[in-house]
């Protein structure tokens, strides 16, 4: 298995543009998590899904952020419109294999909003 | 409420010195605890979990329920141990983990 896959790895965009981050979890995992990592705030859980259903989105900072999981093998995190303070590394993680609570992280998307 | 506290933002040691990264938690049930490591500009990866009671890369961590701690230890630090270390607690449902703020370990030659 290739592990959790995220795309793009790097994204540079201008303020006001729409940004879509993509994640493919490990096959067979039934939970998916989106995190944001910054120097100031550390690792923050934004939203997580179980069996494709959003369970808790209380970590989503604003209405500009939205996430979907249309099927078990794909999820998106969208920011519209983007702002400079959204600049961060966004990680996707999945879990649900034999080691129940172990989360496997993707390589992250480094987002820069200018 | 469940919480994970890592009191040190930065721990700086010399090569060969012992290392202890502190982690305290608050949880009402029986916790399952983890240490994750993130090397420079890489993904987070699991270092060890308390339930397996194993030693990975020379690191060990013992769950102390009386002190509600899960400190990470290594007797002799190596330069390649320099990384960000996160302590995490399982939230009991949906495989959710609660992460601490992280401690950056810097091992100097």
C-alpha cells in the first residue's frame, strides 16, 4: 500500500482564490482526519469522518472551510476564499486497520496564500 | 475533558545525553497513549504506543496512571533523534486522537 496520498504537495495561491486539497486514505480504513499545522498553533484537528460521514467539524476555523468525503477512497478540503492566515501545512490521516487507534498520516500539503 | 499536556516546547541536549520528553494527560477512562515523531518537513509517524510496551529506536515510554504521565525516554540521544515529538491520547471513539502541542528535540554534536 502506498499509504495516505495527498495532493498537491505544494500550493501557492493568491488571496481570494479557491483552494482544494485532496486526500486518498489507506484502503480499508474507515476513519479520515484533516489537520492543520502551524508554528503558532501546532497541530489542530479540523474535521474527521467515519464511514464517509462527518462526525465532528468543530475544528473548522470558519465557514470558508469545507470538507467532503464522497466515497471511502477520497476526501477534499476546500478553502474559499483563501486568506494569507490560512498558510499552513495541511495533513490528512486515516485509521481503522488492525491497530485501531493508530493514525497514518499523509505527506501534507504546504499551502501558501499571498 | 480529555487533554494532553507537553510542558516543554523545546528540549536541547548534547549527543550521548539522556533524554526525557514529558507528557501528562487527563482522561476519565482507561487511556491508550501514543508518541508520534515528525522529522524535518516529513509526515508524522507513529513512534510507539503504550499498549505494545516496546522500544523503538532506543525510545521507551511507560504509562504511569498514578501520575497520569507517559514520558518518552532514551538513555543516549543521537543527532538523528532531532525532531518534533507529539504525545497523543485516544478519545475512545471513532479512532480520534487528542494531540499535545509537541516538543521539539534538538540534539547537538
